[in-house]
C-alpha cells in the first residue's frame, strides 16, 4: 500500500493530462469559449507543472518527501474542487493552475519517498519502475474517465471524483513511514514564481496577439511584463546562492539542445493527442464514451514504446540514435492524421495516434537517460527534473500555439465548421516532431566532433543513475 500511494502521485498527474481533451466539448457547451481558450484547460496545468516541478524537487530534498507529498495532494484537491465548481472559464483555468502546483509538489515528493524508503538497490529499481509504469496506466485511466464520466454525469463529475480520490490519498500519504535522505537547503522560491508567471504571461500574449493584434496595447503590455519577469528570474538565479538549477549544468555540452528537442517532441505529441481526441468527437461523431474507449489503447502504446526503448538501450543502441528514430516515427503519426477526413473510421485515428505515442515514448526514454548521463550521477535528480520540466513546458506552450493555428482559420469554432483546420493542426504537430529530430541530428553532429555526446550516448549508467532519470 505505501508504494501504491507514492506511485499515485504520478498516476494522478497522468490522469490530469489524459482526461481533459475528452472533456473539451462538454466544457465548451457549459462555459463557452473557442479552441484557444479551451486549450488553456490543458496548457495552464502543463506550464505551471513544468515551471514548478524543479522547485518542488529541491523543496522535497529540504523539507522531506512525505510532507511534500501530503501538501501536494492537498493542493491538488483544492484545485479539483475549484475546477468542479467553476462558473466561468477563467475560474476553471485557475483551478487547473492550482492542480498543476499540487502536481509539481506531489510527483517529486512521491518519487523521492520511493527512492529513499529502501536501501536495497533491486527493490528501489522495482519501485521506481512501478512509478514510471503508473504514468502510462494513469494516462489510459484518464482517457476513460474523461470520456465515460463526462458522458454519464457531466464533465464536472471528473473533477469531483478526482477531489475525493486525492483527499483520500492525502490521508493515506500522511500515514506513510517517515523516511529521511540527505538534508539540503531549500531553494529560493522567487526563481520559480518569476519563471512560471513569465511562462503563463507568454502563453497569454499568444492568445491576445492572435485576437487583438500583435501590436495592440494589451498584447505588448503582457509581452513586456513576461520579458521583464524572465530577465528578473535570470538575474535572480545567476546571483542566488540557492538556485533552482546549479549554474554549472547550463555549461554541460549538448544538455540545452537535448532539453529543447524534448520540449518540441512533447509539444508534437500533446497537439496530436488533443486534436485527435477532438476529431474523434467532432468529425467522426463519436460520443465522449466511445472516443475514450478508442483512445484507451494508447496506454498500451506507451508501454510498448517504453519496452522497445529499454531493450534497445540494454542491447547497446546509442541514446541519440533512438531519439532521432523515435522523433521521426512520432512525426509520421500526425502527418498521416492530416490526410484523414470526417468520413475516416475511428480505427485510423487510433493507429496514427499509436504511431505518434510509440515514437514519442521511445525518444522520451532515451532522452531522459541521455540527460541524466550528461549531467552526471551527482546531479541525476535535478537532471531528471529538468527533463520533465522541458517536456511539460514544451507541451503546454506548443498546444497553446497549435490552438491559435486552429483558431486562425475557424474563429475558434469546433465541429465540422473547423474541418479544414484539423489537417493544419496535425501538420504543425508533425513539423514540431521533425524540428526536434533535426535538432538532435545537429546536436549529435556537433557533439561527436567534440567527442562529448558520443561518449555519454553509448556509456552505461549505474542502476542508481538510470532510475533517477525517471523523475
């Protein structure tokens, strides 16, 4: 039971990501809003989670894993309650932001508890493998819950059930055995606050610019504020004696490029899944329940991709080669989806999304492994957190941008009115995956000339550093 409670943090995070795209039509009917504003229900959560998970990990080291896990669950419960009772779109988005804050605390808290609660390396590896697998399971559960519950009792019921579950989890987490790891000073929270606020303002600038014009006063004001906050965050982190990310990591050859490729590839998958779920309901004409059942096998695709990558890595395949291959396969999914029409069968949408998720997960596993190898064993925890942060921020901002592409040609309308915009959204998703692949090719070429990435890409990690990559 204790291991299951800690793993539930990752599962609830995956449920939050998997459920919302299935709920979009119901939310639109109740609260209104076009594709751009509706995408914020997903994007706001991802951006805040990505911006704060680094701080959550460092805070866990300072305060203790059990305490942070409990606090994270309680904050998530508050966000779910706010979302369930939301009378307007902005309140719902606010609830999702609070949920993102809770997840940014609970996920590193649960992972740290699993890592420190046993000294047996084999048992630790099994626990961390269960933590990683719970993400794939949670994604499938989220897709089913988002569709079936929304159909049966309305979209608010998903958040009500989540509130109940997370409250129970917080009580169970409080009863977990207390474990202690190496004590570290708490990081300054100002860097996290400034960065997350700047990212949200940047996404807001994208939305305002597309509606009111990029040169409008509101758009320019928001962008100026975002820029000022980014500068402030950079200055603060540079001068801080307790930065979220140790300064020397930014100088690791190839690291920033791999993180950029991670963000681009996750954006490609986020867009593919979001618009694939919408297409099943709005173009194919499936109910939310039927769409959820068709999307549930994607969890199997995620597990398959994970196993393929694990076997390839254990057989000596280089990590950068797997990232390039996975990115190319991921791009084929949305590219094929762009040629589907309203008359296409649901099985075709499932097949192209399976292609996308298998490719993305193969690259995901190799990217996480490579990032942790590049930063070294001593920085494995923060390296894994940087990797997760890059993926979530890339997914959130990427989806916000893709929603603008959709809005530009439909005025935000869903359904068959937006039929012509689905191919465009899918093609941009494919382009993002190709850009991630191209970035990795360039990084590989430059780094191998210097002899750095090739060594990291083919080197074997010890069990501790391998599991730490699954933050």
